[in-house]
């Protein structure tokens, strides 16, 4: 009986030893296995009995499958795969992570046994590489489905009827920069790809703030400053009166006088003075060389120092008045501010009424509005006594009737009925003491410089020629 018990015990011990040996062999084989245990998942994918190399393409395909849709106002404008955007799984890094997971399932005998019995669930971040050049070549404005709407800048407009400037607001278009949408797409993709859960679709919305803003907005300070400046002067109309002729300056001219500098708009003193100078050059007639068509049919040239009749614009006074008129921003009609004026004019014709004296012919004519009123012989300054009558063009300074004329070297005067001085004591007057006029009387028995006239001639001129009438005297 005792022998039987011993034999049974021996058999049991042997069986235990054999079983332990078998377990050790089995555990050793499982310890050295290169695949994942049954019931093992990585990122939710069943990887039972797979090697790390076999796991990599499964994860790669799953995590690379996402599409990227760029939308605008909820409409798809472009769709790319991750590959088209230059994204690819970093297989080497993923393989190393899978290999590390494989090692974790047998880090110890208890872990090994648990892995054999229950499997494992691992989470691995799937890493991606990005090719910047590929993304830049794929994500462009030209790749979008809809044609871009161009911006329209705010601009100034003019209402002719109200003579008012205003601003037409800008129109915001849908123009984009390639670099902006590239950064938008990259940021959106980088934010969600990889990790432990694959994305199936990535949607990126184009924000309205990304649109290129028009270059000129209705709030533009320079544009508003121009509108306000123009509105301050655009209604001014100044009509210059030159006798029967008129010349008008309006916004077409005034607009060229406005200068914009350093964020301000103002009227240019230089340009306004240039304009005043130009009207002087056009309409000034005194102290300028003057051609005169005589009653004899000849043309006489008077130098500027001989031409003492006419109109002369007061440039400083006219500048100040014109500046005030423009600033008043209204309509006005007036003559220029003159330093000297004549008696009438029609444009540049300022001698429509005048007295003409030919010293050589000893004859005088009186024209009114270019119509000959009267003419007659005269006696001018004495040649022999060197008291010749002054030549040139001079206005009648004033008229006096009757008058006493006293030469500078005498004490007794002569009584005349009509006295019309024009130059340094010389003048037109009647000479009742003379019995004849014209001819060569002036050579030896001429006047002290005055133009002696028959009573009828002096009377007509005195009564019809206003003060300021030019007297034209030539040899």
C-alpha cells in the first residue's frame, strides 16, 4: 500500500514537472512572438495576430482617407485629399510606435499572461509629414470653383444739377490672397489630423474677414477731405465784365487752383495770382505798346511810355477780391479791380470814343463809339518857340467852363470857354483870339503847347466827350 502511494506521488510529481515545463515552453514562445495577441486593438482597429509592419498600412490608409473641403457661404469651392495637400503619414515613426506597443503587451509575466488571456487596447498618435510646396501649389485662388468678384473702390462723384460732390461707397468683393487661404487650410488640417482617431472629412469655411479690402473706403480721410474741399468752392462762378464783353470762370477753372498737401486742401495763391496776371496781360491797355489806326489811314506805334491811357488791373486788389469771391462759393458779376480805368471798352478795344490830333496835318477828329462826330483844323504848340505839343495818348483830366489859362512864364491869362487839360498844363480849348486854324501857323505862331480849336469844335468835344476821354496826338 505504501509502495502504491509513493508510486502515485511520484507520477503526480512527474506530471506537475512536465506541465510546468510545458507552461514554461509555451510562455517562452509567447514571450518571443512578433505579432499582437488576439483581441488587441490599436486606435480602435483590430490588429490581432498582426506584426507592427502589417499594422502600419492599416492605420495609414484609415488616417489618410480624410478629404478637405473649402467652403464659402456654405458652398463647396474646392475639395482636396490630404495627399494633394502634401500631407503623408510618417510611416517610420508610426512603425516605431507600433513596435513599442507590441513590446508593452509582454513587459512582464503577469502582463504577458493578461495579454494572452484578454488582449490589449492601445492608442497611438498617428504622425503626419507636410510638404509645404505641394500645399502651396494646390491651394490657390485659381483652384476655387467660383470666379472672384472684384472690389470697387469708393470714389468721389459730382451731381451737376445740385453742384455737389459726394462719395459713392466701396463694394466689397470676394478677392483673396493665395497665402491667406493656404494658411487657413493648413491651420485647419493641422488642428485635426493625426491623433488617435481618424478624420473622414475636414471642412474649412472662408471667413469674410479674409477678403481683400478695397483700397479706398468711404471712410478714407483723404477722399472725404477732397469732397469737403471741393464742396467749399464748386458753386463759385465769377463773371468778369469788360464793357460789352464778358468772361466767366467757373469750377472748370477753379478746380485747377486747389492744392492738396499734408492732408489739407486749400486754394493756391500762386495759381490765382497767375490767373490775375493773365487777365492783366490780356486786358491791360495802359503803359503797353499800342498801335493806332489814324483817320489818315496810317498806323502809328506808341511806345509804352507814350501810352498813358487805358485800363490796368490792380493785381493785388484783384487777387484779394477773386480769393474772396471763390471763398464765398456763389455767383457774382463784376469788373476787375483796376488801378487805372478808361471811359469805356469792349473787350480789349478801349478807345471807342477819343479825340485824335494830327500835329503834322494840324487837324483834329472826335469819334464817339467809333463814329466820327466832328472834325476841324487846329493850331498846336509853336515849333519856333520850342513849346511843341506833347505827343502820345493821354486822358482828359477834367473839364472846366469858363477858364482862365495862364502860361507858366506869363502873368496875364487868356479867357476860354472850354478847357480840357490832358498833359502837364497842355489841353484842348477854344481860342477866340485866332482868326484862322490849320496850315503852318503852328510853325511860328503856335500855342504854348495846347491844342487851339475853333469854338464849334471845342464846344462839341466839351459837351460830348466825358472826362477821361483819350486824346491821341501824333506828328
